[in-house]
């Protein structure tokens, strides 16, 4: 997944949770300790939020980080599958 696609997904998911919680981008920015202009940059795809900011947003909404940035789901799915393999199969995969 390229950065543009990832940023579009992140912005779409943040917008969803903002709308679901009947708040504004500014209110979210204030709540997680970033400037409203930085939040605007994320929402308009001018920059991408750091992993720490994504975690703060997830914590604020009481959701998983992967609910905002779906690339975390891909990592978790691979780890989950890997952990279900027998040790000799894990060695082959590794």
C-alpha cells in the first residue's frame, strides 16, 4: 500500500469517528494535544500522522489503532497466523 492510499484510509477513518462522536476536527485536535492546522493537514492529505498520534486518536475514541490505520491489521493478521504454526513451520517461515 502506498502512502497516498494509506493517508486516504486514515483520513476517512478519522472522519468517521469524528462524525460518529458528533464533534469537530478542532475538538479532536485539542483533545489529543495537536494544533487544529495539523489535524487539517492530516484530513486534507497534506501530511500523515505519526504512529503516536494515531495511538492518541485511537485511545481518545476507545478503539484499536488498526481501526484508524488498517496497515496495523495486516501486521496483526500475519503475527496471529505465524503464532498458530508449529515451531518447525515457524522456522521455515522465518
